[in-house]
């Protein structure tokens, strides 16, 4: 049975508050997870809640950590999360960079000493809705998180080092590119492990460097492969250098965000017309065999969000069991009716 977004958000918020997260930050993190599920990005949705709780209990996430913003220059800021959620750090950074880009045309920021940042596309999309071009990328964890092999490598060297870019595409929509530089996101490996489903070919290798399709091979000393071979491998190295060599040792990953105010490059009506033309051409393109339609980046997630807002979020049986256990732990089981 589908669960309403409001109900699942309430579960997440109340559980986080029970773990010592402030009401403001609990609301930010809960909304972020539910938005991910609404868009079909289960790797960064409610499945993360159990992990967040474990990390708070272990002291890896410090929900009392003060998020500190330092102005490095008029167009550059640095945010230290002090081991708090990276999601909360970005919730402070994005409006700051938008405001600075309004004055200077471009603004950039770094986020350091943070725990998990969630779905980074959420931050670039939020900025893009304010008529900006926005990019985020992160990395720097090669001394501790060795989950992804470099191109041609047989063992993990660094983390998934993801990138996200958002830009308006007309009609209030945002074209959104959000991708790990590995063949998949670590959270998607968690989804396959939770649901005991095979991993697609080309995603992972086992501890001996051989191709594998069992998610457990990854968790048993294997590694993810780079996305698109040498291309994803190169982007991963760039992110690793910037996030570690420039920003220092991370708590989890360090991050760079850049925002450009598009009003410095084009007036809004002219831009919207040109963007809409591009959007219409993409949607009007004749699909290849095996495809029902051609979509712009971010469109499948946008459509999925609209559908699930109306119908509720549909979870698999394994996901429902995880939700049920969390609801029971925090005395919230009466809110849900699960098959």
C-alpha cells in the first residue's frame, strides 16, 4: 500500500528529533529524504534513515555540531559542518551563494567536515529555480572510503565522487544532471542488497577484480567501477584532488559548489524562450526502439514526483519492513498501514 509523503516525512522527522536532531534540522533532513523517494531516487530516501540513526549513535554524525560559515572573499565562502549533516550545511550554503551571485555574477563555496549530504541534485535544482546555473561536486576520502576502482584498477581507491548540475529549462522546470563518477551510487548498492536483487553488469567487481552481479561481492571487499570508463574515472580524480588537496582531510566527503546568476548573461524572457525551444526539441525527438519517449535530464524524476505526491509512495516489501521496524522503534507504528 502506498504511503503518503506527509506520513513518511513525519516518521523521519520524529525519529531524528528523538535522536537529538534539532526540530529545524530534523525537518530539513526528513524533507530531503522524502523528496528523494518521491522522485524515485530510493538510494537517498528513507532507506538512509536507519543508517543516519546508527551514525548518530556511533558519534559519526553530531546533530549538535554548529554549522559555521566563513566569508573567504566577496564571492567565496567556506562552511564547516562540524560533523553535522551535510544536508543541513547545504541548506545554509545555497541561499548564501544565490545572494552573493546576485551581487557578483558568480559565487562559490566549500563544505567541509560534514556527514552525509544526501541527494546533491536537490541543491543545484533549488538554485536553478532561482534563475541560476549551479554545480556541485565532492570527494577527498581516499584515505578512508575506498569503494571505487580507478579506470583499469582491480581495487577501490576512492569514493563515488559525485557531480550535479542544474539549469532552468523553461516552464519552471529544471534540467538536472546528478551522477556518481562510479557506475552507480553507493546508495543504489544498498537498495540491491536490501531487496536481494542482482546488480547490473558493469557496476562492480569482487575482491579479486572479477566482474560480479551479487551486491554482497561489493560489501565483501569488492569495488564499484568508474562510470563510462576513463571519462568517469577522470572526473573522479579531478574531484578527489580539489576536495582533498585544496580543502584538507574530510569527515566524509568535502564539496565545492559554484553558482552563476544567469541574469548577468541573458534577460529572463529571452532565456526562457530559447530554453523552451531546446526542451520542445528534446521532447519531440523520435524515440529509439525500446524507448517510449525522449526526456530531458530530470524529467523522469519530475514526473515521478507528481505521480507519487498524488498517489503516495510505493515501497517494496523489504523497504516496508525497514519502515515498519523504524516506526515501531519510535512508537509511530500507528501512523502506517503496511502490507
